[in-house]
């Protein structure tokens, strides 16, 4: 569903998709999404990423991923990878310094100090600094270089001593490369570079300082195995991680779809399908929350009940389709007017509407009610089409008036139900007084 909905909007390259959420601004019942011309590139990219994930098999290798999905992976994983690499480099730096004990035991402490502290330690420190923000080639070089220096120095130190220590240094260097291949969060290209540079750093001192000997050849074969076999383990591990990443994204997309459906169902359950204002259930929920908030803040509250005058006669004379168009226009007008005053409106039943204002706007409730009454009286309802200018259209048309009852007061002085009851009393007073007028009840006049 997500791909179909987003594709319709985003492939046009001109607007973003924003879920409709209940609030002060109410639109027609069918407008479950609002458009705004902002940040097109980001939302179009989000759609492409979603479509790439939805159509991808989770077992597909990384090289077969769509460019948008690869970019998504890099965006989500970059900071985590850099943190892991800095942590592992810190362990490598500590290990390098600890190796000075072995250098002393082998009788090459002076050479070890000069090479490790003069070459390896600075390489690690520079790499850790680069990995704070590094990405791409910078990250690859900052990861591979200090490890290469570490194993290269260790191999050189091993060739500088005689006997069993030489083999131990070379074997330890090869095993270090094997561990790094498996543990470091690198992609295949960077892993191959690490394996090749690590093996070269081990083999060059061995060949340069001892030549091709039987014992040294065995060491080189051992180092080659340590630099190649772990790559298979690494590939398997990366495949599992990539599969988990794709499944996680699919799960998130499914959750987003479910949330979008729930929001749409919530909208359907609280908005009147014909007029676009809140239905009675939605208004009562919204009004209950506004009433309690106004009571806690000691704000003034206003409730308006509106009833279209002689609406049954209007329906009988002009047809139910014209009546529906009339209700639609009234709903549109109420939404427009009340939105500008941070209020909200609902359909109370049939041709009756109800509205609420809180705070400063409630003090102007009578003026706002009269403005609404005037605007409704100026509506022109054409019998067989929508709302048009009568100067350009000679088809039969009609107008209608409205009576309004208003109750203004403090929520601390009365109950929520009494507010509505008083507004209903004011409405009946307006009808008894001749219709097409506004009657206001305050706390004093309602007693």
C-alpha cells in the first residue's frame, strides 16, 4: 500500500505526503493527506528507499541492492561503524603498548619502543581522530593503515630476533589480521584491502630479512591462510547482518503502514463524511478535552449551536442533492471561520451544527457567530451543480438562513453538559424570536 500511495505523489516530483491528523484544521472527509511544497528531494528519496526495500529479497547480497537502499544503509550505519572502529582501534592501541613486554622478554625493547611508539601508536591516534567523522575512503584508510603498521612492525621485530621468538611474532601478526578480518565492520572491498595489505606487511620483512627458507615458507603459508580463510566467515556474517537489516526495514515499513491505516480509521470515525466537520462523537471527545483544559487554565469558553432555518422545506423545494450541497458549504464555511480562531466545529445531527471557542476568541463569540450567520445567508446553492456565482449562471438557485444560540462562560462555574444545554436554550430563543439571528447566554442570564 505504501508504495502505491507514495508513488502517486512523489514521482511527480513536486509535493510531499503528510498524513492527515485530527486537529484545529479540518478538511473535507476525503482529504486524508495534505500537501505542501517543501523538501521534495528528501521525501522522494524516502519513497524510493521504501520501494527498494519492499521489492527486495532479504537474502539478496549487498551488491544487488538498489542505490537508494545502499544509501539508506550507509546513513543508518555510518555512525555506529565509526564508533565500533574507534573502540577496536583503542583495543589495538592498548595491545600494541602491551607488546612491549614481549619485546623486552625477547631482548629488543629499544627497537620495539622506537617502532611501536614512533610509528604504530601515532598511526592509531590519527586513525581514531579521522574516524570521528570519516566515511568512505577515509574510513577505509583509517582502518587499514594502523593495523598494517602494527603487523608490519611486529613481523620486522620477529625477524630481528633469533629462534622461536621469530616464529611467534610472525604467527601472532597473522592471527591479528585474521581476527581483524572477522571483527571489523568493513565491507568486502575494504576487507580484501586489509587482507592484502596485512599479508604484504607480514611477508615483506620475512622475505627481505631471511630469504626463502623452508621454515619461513611455512610461516608465509600460515599467514596466507590467516589472511584468506577468515574472509569466508566474514562474508557469511555480513550476509546475515544484511538480511537482518532488510527484515528490520520491512518491519518498520509494515508498522508505518499500520499506523497510517489506524490514523485513517481514526479520522473516519471522528469526521462527518458529508460536511467534513467533526461528527458528534468526534466533537464530544474534542470538546471534553478542551473543556478540561479551559477549566484548569481558568479560560473563558464559548459554545455555539447552529440550526439551518426551515431546512426540511428547503429539501422539499430544491431536492436532497441541493440540501447536501448546502450542508457541505456550511461545513466548509464553519471549518474556515473557526480555524482562524483556533476553534472547532461538529455536526450535531441533521441540519444542526455545534462549535466551540476557547480563550480570547470566546470573548468574540457573538461577533463570530454573527459573521457566520451573515456568510451562510450569502451562500448561493444551485439546484443541479455546485456553488457558483449567480452572475455567471442563470440556473435555479436558493439561499438559506441560520439561527445561532451561544453560551459564554467559565467552565469552573458549570458542567460541560450544562454548557450545551444553555446553548440549546439560546438557539430555541433565536428561533422563537423570528429565526436568522444570534442569541447569547452568559453566566448571569443562564441562571
